[in-house]
């Protein structure tokens, strides 16, 4: 079986430090290393020093519903959403988790507890490959994976996971089941200006974000949920409390510092260097341009999705979508993942992991510059 997003981290072939013509390179995982040069340039502004007697208590704010959330991170998250305009965070509960992965597990618990029968969990295919694995992992009595939301016809309670922009195909998504009593989780990991135009301020009952894809700091393992309902928020807090008694304070403070630097730069009209989102958008857009040129020269062997331009409220101009993953399709009857492995020696994640045909494969666009150039070189060797 092909490993999912997280197991992929351990199973992955490590990217060689020097890339040679016979190296096999892994583009199956979405490790966001492309932002590393930007953060290298920030120097001391992101530096954190902690002394031996600091951050010792389990508690961050005993008066807050989410008692392990550092007030600094709480403020930094709300400020960044205000600055970017991508989500309504004011007058909402913010719950921090160990990555949005833990928060997703917490939400499955929070939205399904109290039902007599296991609640069906669905997502429209192609869906993020970790959702089925995470949902089925503990064989819970509370919920069960029920597959593609487009084909969901069972009676009873359900949770629809909506990822927008979507992983793997970058499309803008809305709920598709729309049945009375259904609940939804909006995973907005990629709803940031470097990936997509910010067309509106998202204001769903349950929204998930992650530090990993917003800024590239996947190793800090910080994710957050923005929740309208207090009872749901309290259940998420309970889950994090029972599974990890909170979230590392060092990580929270680092996230607060970095999110703070981004907000400050975005709000500073005299800033001479690019702010983080301008930088990310420029790199992503240049990568997509180069990839499309290579794909065009493949004479129809590969096809990429097209995305509409839209007005971005953050940049104040019409911008393109530059998704974090390229969703490659090859000719009918071919196995795209195998073709890329055999012919280009690049590892990608095939369509079946995402609930669709093997003619598709997902390629990460978040790798380092050197890896990206290598990928283009390899792809350009395929002609029909
Ligand atoms: N949701 C989506 C849509 C993702 O693509 C990812 C990471 N690949 C996650 C959640 C998990 O993020 P985290 O690193 O915060 O656990």
C-alpha cells in the first residue's frame, strides 16, 4: 500500500543532500521547504531564547476555555486572520493542537460523540489521503469513514470534510451532501494568499488551519481550529487534554513570534523587502509557470488542471491560483505514479490514495529550489 501523508514521513526516501542524475527524489510528501530561504533572511527577528525556569507549567491561561493556549499565540492568530482577511476569528473560540492533524482527530470526536450509531465521515474525491487513514485508524465506535461525499447516500448522521483549496487538486470546494443535520469540517490549510486569491472572509462553524502550510514551519506541529459553538470547542479541548495534556509552549511561542513578524510586515507600507505572502506568491507563481511549460511540451502525455483568476482581497488585485500540489493526469489507461517512477525516477502519490483513478498523481510544489529544478528536468525527458 502507498503510505499516507504522515506515515510517508517515516517511510520516505530521504532527499539526498547532493542530487545526482540517478537519485530517486520524493515528491509524494508536502514538506514545505521552499520557504526556508525567506526565513533564513529574517535573522534575529524570529529568534527565541528561553531560560531554564521559563514555560514550565502545564497551564497557559487557566481562565480561558482552551487553558493550554498561550495568550501570545491566541493574539497572533487573530491578528493574522484580520490582516489577511481569510477567516473570521473574532468572537470565535481558538483551540490549538499538535498540528491540524491532532485537531482533526479532536474534531471527529467532538462532532460525533453522543450519537448512538457511528457517524459517517465523507469528503468529495479526490480527497486528502490522510482523512480515510486517520478516520479508520482507531476503529472508533463513534465514527467511520464512508468515502466519496459525491456518492454518499446512507441515512443518518454524517460529517463532511471540505478542504478548500483542495489537497490534492487545488480546487475551491463547498459542501456537496447538504443534508439537514449534517456537520462539516472546513480544512482551510491552503487558504492563504500564496496559494489562492483570498476572495472572502471564511466564516464556517468549524475551520482548521495549520502553521505547516501557512508559513512552512511544519516541524513546530502547530495547528488551530476556529470554532463558533462553545460545547464543540470544549470537547476539542478535552480531546487535546486527554491525548497530550496541551501543546508545547516553546512551539506556541515560536509560532506566535513568526505569525507576528508576518502581520507586522504586511501592515508596514514602508517595508522595502517583500512580505512573506508576496514572497510565497512570487515563488509559487514562477514554479507553476515553469511546470506548465514543461507539461505543455509533453505533447499531451501529462495534463494539469486550469484555475480561474479571481480578485484577491488581500493583494487588492486579480491573482492566479498556485496550489501547493500539482495534480498531474496522464493518458487514459496509464498509471501516472508508475510512469513517473519508472521513467522520471520521481516518487509521487497516485490517484487511488485520493479516491480516484490511477491516471492521476500528486506532485508536491513545496520542495526546495534544487529539488524543484530537478523535477522539471526529469519531467521534460518524457515525450509521449
Ligand atoms: N490538512 C491538509 C489538507 C493537509 O494537506 C495537511 C498536511 N499535508 C494537514 C491537514 C496536516 O497538517 P499538520 O502538519 O498541521 O498536521
